C-alpha cells in the first residue's frame, strides 16, 4: 500500500514543521444533538476559541491568525473584529468538504507560524445544524448538474451513499467481513461511556444492538454512520519555544500531510484508485516527515464518517494489511488502555460528537497530556486521520517532548 | 390495481440538467437518442469520463464525443435503504451500480440496477444499459440504468 518517497525529498529536513510548532490549548463547547444548540453557530465558535485560550493560558488578543476547513461559515475577519484582535495576520481556508481538512488546517496554521506569517493561530470548526442545512439529507433543489447530475437522479445523494460503493469494493477485493466495521463502531461507543462530554455517554452499544440496527445503505448499518451534531472546537497553535512557557504540556507537531492520489476527483466515481480512503499517497509523506513508523504511535484518532472509511484509513497508514483486517479489527484490540491499537478514545464522530472531526485533534492532545477519559498509559505519539474517502484528506502526528 | 411504476425511482428526485458552460451537454443529448456518449481524445485516443475540458493524458483540448456500446460489468454497488430525499419515502430499498466499460478504457458509469431490489449482486457480472426517458419532465431527460445480462 505504501508509495515510496524519493530520497531527495526525504532528506530535505529544512522543509518540515517537525518539532517547530505545538498545540498549546484546546477548547470546545458542550456538544449537542444536531439542531439542539441553544446558541447561534458563530457564538459557539467564539466560546470554543476563548476556552482554548484559557486552557493555554494566553490572552485571547494574542491570536493573530485563523485556519479552518470545509467552508466553515465563520470568517476570520468577523471573528477578529468580534474578539477585538489588534491585528489579523493569517486567514486560511482548506479547500474540500467533509472532514478531510481537519489535520490540514492544523498543518496550514503550523506552516504560517513556521514561516513567520503569524505567531498564534487558532484552528477551529463550528456547526449549528438547526440554523443551517444537515449533511445527511438531500439539498432542496429541483435540478442537479455536473457531478450531481450523474448521481442524484439515481438516488445516490447523501455522503453515506456516495462512499458505500468504495467500501463495498474494498471489502469484496480483500474478503473482509462485517465484523471489522462492527468492531470500529463498538470501540467508539465503548470509549464514549467513560467520556462525560460524549453525546452517547450512557448509551452503550452491544454487538447485538449493532447487528440488529437497520441498514442505511449496504454495507453501512446505522451504527457505521457518524452522528450529526452542534457545537464548536478550537486549538491554539504557537511556536514550540513559546509553547514551553505556557500552562499546558505542549503537543508538538511531528508531521502533517494532505492531498489525495492520482485523479481522485475524477467525476462520476472514476477515480483510478477507487476503493481507497484517499490516503495511499498522503500516509507515506506523513510517516516520512514524522520520521516514525506505526509501532511508534500509541493511539489513533481516525475520522469516522463511516466505519469502512476508518478501516481503509488504518490500512493505508500501514497499521495492518487488508488481509489482516478481520483478525486485527476486534473490540479488544481497539480499546484503551491496553489494546494493540487504541482507536477513537473519546468516542469520536460516532459517539462523542461529530464536530467535523476536530474533536479528534483535541483527544489526541488530551492523550499526550494524560487527560483523556480513556488514557493510553505512556502515550507519547498520537495520530489523527481526517476525513477518509473525500479529497483532499489529511493526517497528522503529535508527540510529547520526548519524541523531538 | 395500479399500473407498474413507469420509472425505477419515483418522480421528484432532482432532475439532471446540462452544466451552464455546456461541458456535459453532448452526454445528455445523446441519452435522449438512447446513445451512450463519452469523451475520447482526438490526439491520443484516450477515453475520458466524467467529462472535462482537457484530456488528462495528453493535455490536448481536442476532445471528441463518441458513442460506446452500452454494456459493461459491475464494478461496485450499494443497496440504499434510508430515504435521504422526500421522493424516496416509502420506496423501500433500491440498488445503485457502478459499471465499468472495458471496451472504453474501463471508464465507469453510475445507474440503478433494475429488477428485484433484493437480488444478489455480483461484482464483475455483465450488464447492459436500459434507457429511461422522462418525457413528462419540464425539461425532458433520459436516465441510463443497467440490468444483468441473461
């Protein structure tokens, strides 16, 4: 699965963010069921940003940049005006939909700090779906054109429907059974039971409950699909030097990569590498920048739009091969503290909150600080994989001081 | 006793229209004549689908639209249960197929797989196109479905 990176590119260590930038603060609002946020989306964003600043122990007016993804509606200029920022120096939107830009937004913010464009950049995402359109239902339009014209008239409309055929083909090609997707769903629900912030806290899922749940679109059952939620999340990034003087133990960026493989967006499901989470070229670049291998990573947060996407993401990041998937993907292996590959330890998009994946970056930081509700003992490096099957996707690794 | 439904999926789903810049108009015009037209580069003879203004192989702009034999084999599929659009409420499961056309550079086409929605679907199975004209639509159009070959 791994594409080799040319040695000439690997050796250029001046062009890296490894160890140069850290996540110094994390913040979030209460997480709500979709449509149930008591406040407007922009107010949720402001609350999460202030919460992240308080966590870091920095004055909010030190913020001088913003980065987000998936066409977040809350523009940096409005946020800067609302917060009374003395100066706005960096405003960045990662192109592409879904949660594919979550780690890329962190990488873009880090690049801005490393390049000297800004000193304190907030990565954020806010969603209030009562105020706006839901993701999982069709947009109210009488006609469809372009890509949509090739799919909507055939009832191929929602994200679940858009990605089911990728997973169906992958499962077919590699003889992977339904137990693999089930284990991913069970792990998220298991972890959410220890996380009081989780929307599904107090709502455990049993294997029988999974098996009896209705099909949304084969091969996805109800519990293979993410929730939709309201809330906001934010991260404060500063240089590694500055982070050492702040309140929290820094989570250093060890690597970030974004993109997708050859002609991933070829229209009408014509991507040459179709049965893919879109990481076959991205993951090798992430490992190369971090200078790490899968054995070095203690815990993985992998964006669940659909469990089949997690399955392919983990394989494309070399945690195991497709042929090993049936054996590796068990609840025991995926559970903190002692599983072989603790996965989505906050409950993730399935059971904590669909904060468009940014709750996964927060959980990775918590793991390194020892603040997770499902701690992995001695976690020194944590991976976040953002938005499988869309394009572009992105992934990142954060580590403690010992990993530098 | 009601007549068999005229269309595989109920009316009311979004209707396909050609893009304002005309890129895919030859495709939709072709379906009205029960022709499956796709792009082929006049310079390098490469096949291209979905449509684009440039050939991804040789970067030439001289793209032709050619009719291809409307048959292929199932590359992937899904059975959709949850109604994501009001027009689909009460419809029950339906099948979407992704069909590969080996005689046209392995380009892929999307359509519904006609017949029993609970049928066993086999990846690799040969299928042929079935054109479904919607002549009663405000701007008439034709969809391209698939059915397994006997």
